[in-house]
C-alpha cells in the first residue's frame, strides 16, 4: 500500500545535539511538507518542497533544515539552534501543482528533550 | 497574514445531539479542508471544499463553505462516541499549496 513513513516514532535530543527525522513516501507525490504541532494547537508549517532539489521556508523555519535529494525522501534536521524542539512533527505530501487533492500525512515523530 | 479561527476549541456533547463547529478565515480562498485527528495519531482527510456553496456529507458529518463570509461549518448530526476526536480546518490560499490550520476543535461525545 502507498503511504508516508516517518521514523522514528519517538526521539530524544540532548542539549546541543542535531537530530534528523525521516520522511519517506511511495505515493509518487511531487510536493512534501513538514509541520510542527504543539499540545492543543494546530499545525504550523516548517518547510515545504515542490520538486526535487528545491525547498522553501514555512512560517517557523528557524532552527530547522531540510534536504530534497530524492522525490521519495524529505528529511528534517532539528538543529541545536532550535531552543524549544519538544513537539509532534508531521510530514505530509501531495501531488503538487494545481491539484485540489488533500495533503496525506504520516504518523508523526514525537521529539522530546533529555 | 492569513488567520484561521475555529470555535469552539473544546466541545462536549451528549450522544444523539447535533452541533456545529465553525471555521473563519481572514483572506479570500476557494480551497478549504477538514481533517480529523485522534489522540497521538496523524491527520485523516475528511472533506475538500472548493467553491462557494459547496456542501459535502459523510455519515453524520456535513461540511459547507461560504467564501463570501469566509466561513466553513462542520455539522455533526446525532453524535456517537466514535466521533470523539480533534477536528481541524485548513485553508489554502497560495498556489504553492501552503495550508494554514486552525487551532482545532476537541470534540468529546459523552454516553
């Protein structure tokens, strides 16, 4: 079955450490997205990518970095510059372009500080 | 800056009752999405509303869109416990397909 796989499900970060969250999709989607969700709040866009080797900052990109070397993969690195990284991180994808199709979401990664 | 506001943020209702969740947004848009999220889980797409006056129904849920009022509603009919979840609306304004989400409405259906 096609879908979006995020790993790991739970991740712990030490002070000063960079960590990378994985997002892989086999839906043949062009566009991929990273969102952050804090308890009791909606989702906020961190980064998005419409095509391979291109990505754009969202509303809260500071302290995060991404790459898009392959269509299927869009890893997110939470750097030590992100001072409050504890949150639920969701990856999403869609066909891209002018499609009206909704974004499909992975199961998320829960990141905590040690 | 686009703002998307949902109300109520918390809703407890008895089984069998009807209620409506409201989603207001601040900028012209013709694409609005409703999602459901169970605790600790991912988001599941419920409805895609693409034009003024659009109405979509699935089971006990019905969503509508009024682009002139910049308002979407999610109506729950004869609520059952299985509908307990958090419901988000999301608005798509830009051609880059960026979604702006509301804060969510946490629905609890009581027996």
